[in-house]
């Protein structure tokens, strides 16, 4: 399955979670609900998977923990904050580079309309 197909399923799942729960809850609640919905769609996921980082010749055991990785192709970062800052997209791009993945979704559930809380971040994704 291509990254864009996975992203479409994830976005639909995010809409369902947001419609059911609404804004204002903790990030971990949305992460768990989203993981549940993605699994229900039959996709394989890892939650809070550690990704190592390399700095010169040093292997850093844990560069970051990905909120959700779908089918080993798409990283999802869940947020429940007042507003997404430009740095959040840059951080997700760094995660994509470290994990050698092409597509990430930054999803802020603390919005009135979830479509306003979803940001695609790409790392050399071929369409």
C-alpha cells in the first residue's frame, strides 16, 4: 500500500476520533483512540516506537519515540495544543529523515474542525 493510501485511511480515522471525542482532551487519549481506529481498518501499527539517531560515528539509542507508525511507512504525531508552530512540522521532517520514511501526518486534535488540525509533511515522497 502506498503512503498516500495509508494517509487517506488515517485521516478518515482522525475525523472519526475527533467527531466522537471533540477537542480538549490529553494527547495520549487521542493517540490511543486513533491507534484503535487504524487497527480496526486492518493496518499494522507501532505505538511509541523508539527510533535511533546517528551523530557522526556515535549511535544514539533513542533519537525519538514516534507516536504511531503505520505499515512501517507513515509517521503520525498526535498533538492536543492551542496551535501548531512551524517548528512542529520541522521536527516531524527530522523524524522522517531519521526513520528513512517519506510521509508524516501532524494531527492536532485541539481544534474546532479537524481538517484545520491536519498537516502533511513529506520527505522526498514520490506520488
